[in-house]
């Protein structure tokens, strides 16, 4: 069942077009992340869905009803803000119960709902504390519980973890996904953190300058970027600019690579070949290159230790910089200045319009 549909939504602020011709359909129970750099329009879209902004063009449809002119309090959505927005003079229990107080729900119903939500977000025993007595992670859990208090059909989250440290962010994003799955609620999540979006979403909407660049599952967006922006914004990508040749080949300068993705392109078409660092390997001698792999001679530059992996930076004879991710033990023998061969199989690359 369709929860939300945005049709040709455009929003301007003066002469600035914040969002342009935004089209998206979200199904019930789906977790969708809006991913992009600051200023790309993702929060503007979220505020339009919530009712805090009115689109200049297009329609916002919630469960079959056009809600462009419906005020926020009459839309069946819950909002979690980046800055928590908790009431400092209210306890945890009072903050969570606030939406129910506004709806004039019976006191016993409020108390029962608060107990349920405290258990859901793992804050049992903290109901009498004030926000200043809580950690940042605990405050965000309270904000999440308050957004869920009136049992909205859609949960909107505007960069809810950006103010927290890395470890707490990782823990809370797992909790948010657990709660969303447990409740079966539709969720729209705004973030500029690609790892966050890829790890918890059913689908990711990549945005840039107010325009959708690509919509797909995390695996699709990562493995099959459709634009150069997506290829460079989501993860790290080695890029080779050239043209498609005959028989699954791609020409980059004096090199001709075998690329499976080239079968769907016309010979002579200009394109960019993208290869992720983890799909490349490094060997010391040409004879060690696996059969059928493409090869590029290069010189090792700095190595960056990343824990289980090492990112090796290399420079080709054409002054192209490459990055290759290797297991730490496989990179142990490499030293800056070493002459090596970088190699990758024909199915590792994806062709992108220039």
C-alpha cells in the first residue's frame, strides 16, 4: 500500500530553487533515506511533507489525500528534529506525553502510552529526569519516543544523529531501524552521512542541488551509480574517462580494458569507467595478474591504515591517482615508491555518462 507520493514538487525561496520536480512514491512500512550534501534540498522536502513548508508547485499525497493545504497538526506524521527540541522544564515522561496532552487524551491512556514508549526506546527508570540530566543519545531517544506518542502513520527524521559522536550514532541508527521495523511504520530519514543511509534504508534517494540523482536500494546505489555525482558522493570510486570500444572494451588513453558493462553501450560513446577500490588488487609482477584481468602499472604512494583494511594510494604513469583497499596482511609488504600492477576483473567496472 502506498503511504506517500510526491508529484513534481518544487519549492523556491525567493530566486533560489531549493527543490525541483521532485517525484517519489513511498510504500507503507518502507524506510527511505534522503541522502545528499548540505543545501541539496533534502530537509526542505521533509518540511514540505510535515507541513512546515508549502510547495510552490506539485502535490503531496498522504494515504491518497492531497495535503498541500493541511496544517502540520492535522497531518498524521511524527517529526524528530536534529536539535531534539525537548522542553527543558518538562520531565522525560512529560515530554513524551506532550502530543497526547495536546490531543486531550485521558490521563491513564497517557501514562500507559508513556510506559510503552519508555520500554520501546530503552529509557525505563528515567521518566522523572529532565533533559539536562540526560546524555545526547538519551535526549534523542526521548525525541523519538515523543514523535511516536500519537502513533503517526509516517515518521520523519531530520538528521537526528548528526550531533552525536560516532559510536553513539552507530548504536542509535540500529535502534531506530529496530523500532521502525517493530512498529511497521513508514519512515523518511534525512542524512548527509552515506554510511548511515546505506546501512539502515530499504531505498536511498540521492539528491544534489534540489534534484534527484538516483533512487534505489543501498546495493544498487553503491554498485550501479547512474550519474557521476552518485559515483563520487557515495563511497570512493576510481574514475577513468575515455570511450567505449568494440567487443566489451573501454579505451582509456593507451589502455584497452575489458568491461562487461560496455555491452549496453554503443562503440565510440564517451563514458567514464568507475571501479571501487575494494574490487581492485595489487601484484608485484605482471605474471601474477589473474587471467582475464585488466592491468595498469603504477607506483605506490601513501598507505592509510583503516583497521582491518589498508587504503593504498597509487600513481600511474599517466599521473592518474588510484585508490585500492586491501586486507591489512595483504598490504603489509607494500612500501611507498614500489612499482606494482593494479588489476581488476571485467565485471568490476560500471560505465557512467560523462
